[in-house]
C-alpha cells in the first residue's frame, strides 16, 4: 500500500479492529496507539516495533475526562495526519438490568471521546494538510448496529448511530477541506468485543456460519475506502441487512429486532 499516511493515531488499538488497523497501515506510517490496558497495549506495540515500526503509546481510560485529555495531550505531540476513533464497547441486555456505570461509560467512550479527540486534533491536522498540500484522514468506527434502534443493545446501538451520523455530517461540513472522513460500519467481527458483551458463543456461531469478518479484513477495507466513500458497511450481507431497517416502518423494525435480539443475547 502507498505510504499515504505519515503519522496515525488509533484509539482502542490494544486489540481487535484498532490493532488490525495499525498492522494494515504501511510500514512507513508512524503509529501512536491508544488503549486502556497498558500491559496489553505495550505487548501490541512491542510486536510492531520488532517488525521495525515506529510506535508510541498512550494508555488512558476514555470514559473519564482525565483520560480523554491524556489521549489528546499525547496526540498533540505528533503531527497526526490520520485519526482513527475506534475505541468502544457494548453491553447486551435490557437497559434497566445493565450495569448503570457501563451504560454511561459506553456513551463517554463511544461518543464523547470521538467528539473530544476530533475537535482537539482536526484544526491542526487541517492546517498541516493545507500547508503541505496533502490530504489528512479520519475514520470513525461506527457499526451496522447504528442504522436503527436495537432493543437489548439499546445504548450501544444509539452510540453507534451517533458515530455514524457524526462522521457523515463532518464529511459534509469538511467537503471543501483537505480531509477524507469515513464512517466505518462493520458487522460481527472476530475480536474481543463479544467476549466483553458476554455472548462470545453466539458471535462464534455467527462467525462459524460465515456471517462475520476478521478484524484484518475490516481494517483493510476501511483503509481502501477512505477517500473513496463516506460510509463503508463491511460485506455484502451486512449491506443488505442495513437496507431492511431503512425501508421497514420504524415501529415494525423495533418489534422484529426486539424478538431477534432477545433470543440472540441468551
Ligand atoms: N467486533 C464487532 O463485531 C464490532 C462490530 C461493529 C463495530 N465494532 C466497533 O469496533 C470498535 C473496536 O472494537 P473491537 O471489535 O475491536 O473490540 P475489542 O477487541 O474489544 O477492542 C476495543 C478497544 O477499545 C478499547 N476500549 C474499550 N473501553 C475503553 C475505555 N473505557 N477507555 C479506553 N479504551 C477503551 C479497548 O481497550 P482495552 O482493551 O485496553 O480496554 C480496545 O482497545 C468499537 O468501537 C466497536 O464498537 C465492533
């Protein structure tokens, strides 16, 4: 791949899609990787450094204001030209039974951190892009879950709708600026995501049935799509699946999705 990006900042790069994104970037791209778990993040960075990559890390909990500021502070010390807002997590189950702290942390990590980091970094990224005559880039990791309400994944789906609409709106606001913005919408992807939501087994079954993708595929497709389109739904099956909620009446969709999600989460 052409070394289009000189300095990438990826949040949530201690595993999954973020880590795959780091690996998928050209070897010449310098990496600033963020994660919450410092040991795991250090392990990822060490492996990449052994392959000759220039890697720096910042460990911070993006659910907290201090953590978001730490991530912004670290990234300000590098001339970032590719920002990947990827850190995120979900919690399956009825909103009223889910851990209340996890529900609000989800909004902080999946939404607030994306807004805070992009608001802090984009002005300098754009100024550098204008000065150098090169384009910069931003990928916001949303989800196929962001296209419609999802009972029993209510907060998560709403955060991903936020990410999707935020990225699409930014792409339009910045249409005349030297930046490419992509809302990345993966479907089920083989990462630790579903281990953390508590239904790894259901996700494994979907993967085994050929209904999921590897994190490497998601990362590769995203980097290829950046600059070509504003929204990428990964995989033909997922593209079809996201059409249904856009065409069906919202109330009917919510009822159907509620039955399916209630069954799937068990
Ligand atoms: N896997 C899927 O099926 C799927 C589908 C659609 C969209 N997505 C989205 O893809 C993104 C990446 O998820 P993934 O699938 O790669 O899952 P993952 O392997 O669990 O990775 C999630 C990343 O987010 C970080 N993170 C979680 N909570 C955090 C917090 N409070 N503060 C800072 N970092 C935090 C994790 O850091 P630590 O490990 O250090 O805690 C990790 O690096 C998420 O935004 C997710 O919503 C995933």
